[in-house]
C-alpha cells in the first residue's frame, strides 16, 4: 500500500502498485527520474502509475529556469555530428531532443523502462526535427547498451533511483568508447528544488558519494560544473 502523499506529490507522482512491472522490451534503456511508491526497505520511489501523466511534469515550462537545459548542453564535451549518445532516464525527451540536435548525423538512444515514453517520443521526434532519436527499453539494473559503441552517456535526475550503482555504471563504462564521456546531473541533498520534482533529501546522493561510487565503477572525474542551483554536474571519463 502506498503511504500518504501531499496533493502536490499526488499530482506530480501518482502512486504505483507494488506488483506492477514495467514493460520490458527491445534491446536497451533505463530508469526514469521521478516516481510513485517507495522502493523496498523504505528506499526512494522507483516507478509511477501513469507515465503519460508525467510528461506534463517533465515538460513544465518553469523547469527551464532552474534546469537551464541549453547551458547544460553547451557545457557538454563536444561530440562529432555523427556521434552516438545514450540519454539514461530520458522520460519525455526533455534533454534527449537537445542532445539529438547536437548530432544530426548520429543517433541518440532515449533510455527508459516505460513504453509510454517510447510512444510519446515516436510521436514527437519529427516535430522536434530530431528523427535520430531512438527510444529503447532497458532493465532497472542493466542499461543493456551496446559494448564500446557510445561517444557520450548522459543522465539527469536519475542517479539516485539506480539501486546497484557500481555494477550498473561498470556496464555503462563498457558501453563507452575509449575516448567516450559520462555526464551526470542529480539533486544535491541540501538543495531546495521546486516541490514534487526531486526525491526527499534523505534519498538523494551527494556529489562526493557519487564520485566514490563512480571511481569504483572505473571512472575518473574530468570536470565539474557548479552553475546549476539545485544539482551537481559531473563530467567523467573511463579510467585506464
């Protein structure tokens, strides 16, 4: 049974039934950043009842003010126009479409566990002018990305929802090319983002904890951006 939620939380993250399983299909994709019921043992929520209803939350125009998506994309390692990118926790494609515009001759895998997002992305990608977006589904514990095939893996607001992060990002590392990069954004425990958009502070992962886990997974921090008001922002490369 779901615990009580505030009206804001109910509107933003409808509660999922504990027995409900995500639709798993096709070759690749992962976990969305917002959710419904708490996970096992009081962990953070990991799924929601109506993913289609979440699209309005993800695409709220007010998000641009604090998420600063264009500035985030400008701060990324510049890939070639034919690069291959994965956006883990792509959701409605808020960042995916911006990444796709960076690589008009390449492709962007929109990674998520919910087929409803796949349907939405397929409906919207032509209108966005980004036919190079390829929605795919993955497991919660495995991104199922092609080995050594990616120039960039990007993920925003998803890190805290991944349970076994070291083995998960070890798999991500194996999916990157030798000169590939991993870029992660997530909410700081001490931040005060808009209501309903982030997990509770006790369920967030701080930047220093993330760095320790990612070092164990085989990454080295290359740079760190500090301009986002509520989130840490790491650029990492595979260690030798």
